[in-house]
C-alpha cells in the first residue's frame, strides 16, 4: 500500500520502518526536516504538508505527542482533511484524549474519511521489535481493513469498540503502569532505608506475586540509577492528565492516581521532565520519614 507517517520520533520512526520492511511504500511529513532525514535516506518520500502526504496515501499513521498536535495535523491548515481522498483512513497511534479522538473522527467522517484511534503499549523496544500491543477504537470494517498493517507493528492487536475506545483503554493502561511505578519506587526506597540491597529485594519480588513488567523494566533502572529516558517523564505526566480528566468526566475518584500526579508534578517541576519515569524514585527518596503528628 501507499502509506504515510507523521511523527518520526523514538516510537514513530521504528514503526514506519517496520511498515516499509513489509513492502509498503512510505511517505512522511515532519515539522523538522532533520527528524525525517534517516527514513528518507532509507527510501521514504518527504512531503511538505500533511495535506500533500494524505493526497498521495491510501492511509496515514500519526505518532505525534498531544491532542492539540493531532487536531493540527488532521484538521488544521494544510492538514490531512484537506488532502485525503474519500475512503482514506487516518490511524492515530499516540496517546490523546478520547474526546478529541471522537471529535476528529466526526469531522473526518463528514468528508467521507475513516479514522481509527490505535494507541500502543510496549515502548521504544516494542516499536523497534514490532511487538507492540495495539488497542483500537473505530468501526469494525475499518479495523479489519487496517489489521494487516497493525500486524507489521505489533503482536497483541485488539479491537476495543467504537472510536475513542482505544484511547480509553490506553488511559486505563497508563493508570495501572504509573501507580505500579510509584509502588516500585516506594518499595525499593523502603528497602534501602532499612539497610537492604534494593537489587536483591527486586530480585525476590520478581519471583513472587508482586512481579510485574513495570518492576522488571523501571525497577531495574531505579536500582541502577539509570534515568536516561526511554520515554520522557513529561509524556507520562501528559498521559496521567488524560486519565484524571476522563475520571472526572465519569465521576470516578482515583485516589492513587492523584497521589502519583503529585509525585510526577514534583519530578517535572525539579527539571526531570526529560528523564525516564524511573527517576520518580528520586522524588520518593526526598520525602523522608514522617512521625504520627505529620512532622518531618
């Protein structure tokens, strides 16, 4: 197929390459030419606007950052909507607000254009190895059409329901991930404060019921003090904001999420927004002991 890709960062770049490895022609758009240079050198064609890319593509994938980014590339001046032909599909794969996904899809549908919201889990390694988990919202007929392309990108591909269902599922995923990361940071800090080797404590935890992928991956970085970003903490901050907005709209209290948001706020506020989420442990370590009167 003739495909397009917008958003060629740590996730989008490898994903576009995996589609090319399966023989699909690739066009790309990026605001910064240097970010698309490697994939253009690998055989992709660069376009000047999302509209121009859409006009040359049967389907366009996006892996940008925020809800406003999606609105801009899809609906803005020279956006996807201005160039796409009837029957084309926009496959939106970053984490954004479910409400925005639905709004964009409605605007595209009015022009005869299809859309799927298909956020992913698995991080940069999953993007590189084509082992992502992909949670998809949209019409079943569109999902079936695009599914062979998803199979170039991931191993777990699930149609969750109508448009927005993929993003809602991703919000639930991020909630569980972030609360678990906070728990791992607290457990490893408690171990160190009591004179134990956090690496050994993590090893024991990984062999029991407390084991998780979060403890395996982020816990390892916490123990080794390796805070070089896989995915930057500021992006998890954005994701948790989506979670809390979704909960507020549905009248659901999320006390653990509220606590974790305070911790990530502190991490970002202290200049750690570009670090890995594992740097959360440094915030936990600054809390110190609290006595029964609430005094430090």
